[in-house]
């Protein structure tokens, strides 16, 4: 009979270094998309400008970040 030892290592997930959070938006009514930006307010302003031009009021917004799992020592 073999005897094995299990070893548990704690991990945590964190923002990946040297990466930015990116904000994007696309119109739900046409194929318009905002210029992706690290500034969420800039994307929001683009959406409002698109609404002013087109009367399209629905948008899909995405916030993208990069993560990495590291050992929690
Ligand atoms: Zn649109």
C-alpha cells in the first residue's frame, strides 16, 4: 500500500502587471462601435454622440482586463 502526501497550495488571482483595463462599446441597433479606450468616460461620450446622430440608444459595453494566478505565500 502506497502512502502519498497531498500538498495544497493557496493561489490568488490578480490584475496582470503592465496591462491596462480597456473599455469598449457597440451599438445594439447598427454596427457602430466606439474607439476602444482606457478611459471609460471617453467611450461614454462617443456613445452619447452616436445617440445624438442616430437616435440609437442601446449599447453593449465591455470592460476587459488581464489577470494572472499567483501563489499566495
Ligand atoms: Zn447605432
